[in-house]
C-alpha cells in the first residue's frame, strides 16, 4: 500500500502544466485529468502547483487548477525531492523547508481547513525548478538530434504508422504501445496545453512532429513521442475588426466564405512593408514558374513548402526540415520573421491578410500568425494558402516559453 501511495503522489505531481512530465515505465505521460483522479483515490487531500512565496512555515502555492492556496509545514511534515522522470518515491531525497524556492513544483498532501483555503501538510513532494529546466534543455536537445517533422500524407491506425512528407521525401513513423501521442488543444498554441491523443486523430495535411530512433536511410522512425495538430490557413481580405472582442472577420478567398477568428496576446501579428512584399511575391512567382518547368519541389513554389524548423523548437525538428538550406520558402520564413509587428486596430476593411490559425471550437479558431500587406503575394500566387508561407511550429516550447512549437 505504501508503494502504491508513493506512486500516486508522483503521478499527481507530474502535470501537463510543467516541463517535467514524469514518464511512467511504459513511457506514457499521464494527462492531468487522470492524475487528478489518481490523486483523489486516497483519503488525503492533495494540491499541485508552483511555489509562489515562502514565509516562515507557510507556503503560498499557485495551483495548476484553482486559486492560490496556503500550505502549512509542520514539524512532522515529510519533504521529499524527486527528479523529473521518476515514477515513484524510491529515489526521493529528504530535504528541508529552507531548500524550497519560488518556482519549484510541489505536490502537498494533508488535511484541508474547514474554509478550504489552507492545508496542514503531512507530505510535500518537490521537483526543483532548476531540475525541470535542466530536463527541459535535455528534451530540446533530444528533439533536435532525434526528431523529424512534416505534413502528414497518410495514416494507418491498424499498422500503427503515420507517413509524413519531409522535403518531398516520405518518412514512415512507426508507433508502439509505449509511444506518447499528443494533440494540440483546439484553442491553444501552447505545447503545454497539448492533450493526450490517438493516432486516429491525425489526418492528412496535419502537422506532425515525432522523435525516436531513425533508420539508417532516414526513411523510417520508431517513435517515442508524437505531437500533431491541424492548423487551417486563410488567405483573404478583412471584412471587419472588433477590437472590443478581439475578433477579426475575414473573407477567405480560397474557400469563398467568411470566417471569424480570435486574436489573443499569444497571436503574432506582422505587417509587410511594400518592398518586402514585392520581394516575396517575385520569389513565389519565380518558384511557381520553375515548378511548372519541372523544377524540384521546394525551390520557391509556395504550394510545395514544408515547414521549417523553428529557432526555438518545442521539440525541434532535427533533420526533418531544417531552415538553413537555400530555397524560396525558408527565405520567405526569414523575411516574415523580420517584418515589423502590428496590432489588431491597425487592420481595416479590405486589407489583404494571410493567417495561420488553430483549429478552434464552435467554428472559431485563434490566430497563430497573421501577416498584412500581402496584396502583391496574393496576386503572385493566388492559389497559395497561408500554410504555404507561415509555419505553424511557432508555438510554445514544453516549458511554456513562447517561440517554440
């Protein structure tokens, strides 16, 4: 029973809201809902979050779910430090209250007060912030070394495979019972908001990133982890802007319909200066002509673009689709990254925009990246979708820092 209780404590600490996901022996990272259920299976009350402040024997805890909470450390309280990735308390190290710091992730167990505002702790399990950061860096390096990313071209749930297109070359990703599969949340561009998913949720055209052991020729990968998402692209003109609700109505030229999209503080809005827009338009027009004459894919035609690896990956794409090679599309990416920022209130009816968004719920997605001033681009490549120009892997890294996928 004691071993089971220890396991429950660690499972509850490893939440989707932190970089230090604890991997169980199978390699499966338990989602928050299951963690909560496991934590609630015992009579002791538990709270999970990050240390906000420490005053004497009182810890102010910023909970993963719920308001700030006060934890009182008693003389009999056990305080244990575990490393990210541990599956139980077997290798836990006893520490003192003074060893805790702001930012450390903790799970506390004990008796909650009658007003439900504080807890007298019997056990405090700690993952140090410094340990989580070190683990995060190791994860990023592993994604860079052993990762691949591209657009899904085929999915076979029976065979447990996903085929992605990387630089016009197919890579078959093999899954197993230990493969961790995640899916970006419909309304979030944050990696840490990705939920546990299934192979059946991946469809052709989705962005897929995986890490694992690759075959010698790079055509196959045995996946330890897969992250996927659907990111619609919109190329069209602004119908209206509602700054009060932070929404934008756009006529999608390709789908010939009007869509309403949310803009959040995480959305990246940029405006292309006329000379930059003309330069991109010329490159796209030249690339399209080259493709028509038999040029190799990726030589500049927007329609053959594969996503480039972000400068700060969430699990970066390794040899999947590096941004250092020459070619039209990656150059376009670099130009867009240097375009000046703009605001929702700077947009007006009739402005041409290219948008990459989340899938959204209730028919409304959230802007990941919006670029205005793109009239010359749409004239040069009217059939190009925004996914041809904007990489969706501009979302947050596992630590929650913006800029990675």
